[in-house]
C-alpha cells in the first residue's frame, strides 16, 4: 500500500538528512518515525487509562516470574482442538 504525505521542503530536507545519517531511504525513515509516533500515542493512551483507573497499574516484571512457572498436566484433548472443532 502506498500513501502520499504532503511535506514542506524544510521537513523533507530534515528527513533526507536523517535518512542519509542512518543510510536508509526517506520512505524508510518516515515509516520508522510514524511507527514511533504510533507507539508513543498508544503508550500515552494506556497511561491515561491507568490514571483514570480504567487499567490497573503496570507491575514491574520480577526476575523469577517465568522461572517459577510450572505448567500442569491435564487429561483429554487440547482445548485448541476442541475450539477448532466447535467452530466448524
């Protein structure tokens, strides 16, 4: 998919300088900047939701969280198979 973005000459020249400094094309640097802007916007929305109490505060990861995980064995068919079958 292609899109066209209207930029002033000044902004385009800044993008060109950034692209040259990173040895990438202008479209690649623009895509990177757009992805960063979207990630920042999403983070700001989540932070606002936490501030309003809509989302719980993010808990810092504990070093042993994954190491202490022990899956339990269950009998029967895998749930994924059952769900696929029921959706047919």
